[in-house]
C-alpha cells in the first residue's frame, strides 16, 4: 500500500505540472499496487495486469465488497493508461483528473475494506 500512496502523490504532482500522461500512468499504478496488496493479503498473486484485474473483480467486486463502479474505473484507467503510454497521443487534463480521482477513491476503499489495520 506504500507504493499505492506514493503513486497517488506522484500522480498529483505530475498533473499539477501539466504532465497528464504521466499522471494517468501513476494513478493507474496506484490502483494496480492497491489491488496487488488486496490479493496478497489473501495469499494470492497474479503475473499480468489483466489477470490481476480479473482476479480482483472475482474476489471483491462480484462479491459486493468493492463497488462495481470502482471495477469499471480500474478497467477504464488501464485502457486510458495503455492508450496514453503506447499511442503517444495527447490526454486531456479532464481525463487525467478523472482517472486520478477514481484512483484516490479506489485506493481508499481498498485500504478501508481489504487491508487489515496494523497492530500496535
């Protein structure tokens, strides 16, 4: 979850600097690292982005633990990130803001519902 938090902070900085593609990349990876942590808590791992999204959906979205909208947001973030990273085309500030907002919500929900609180 530390990586997810770091990625969110980086996404905000990149967006403020006008790097919409970089912001989308980091926002997606914040979601990726949060989903990875949620699976790890259950003793599971995936070796591909699609596999992780699919397994996360099966365990947490289809079970009603995580809202379906966040599953759609995760899928959309991956799509937008791939288009941005590989097509090289411009990404609007609005799109980057939306992906970042969704990533912040996704990470918060994963933290609250799927990651055990540290013991003191």
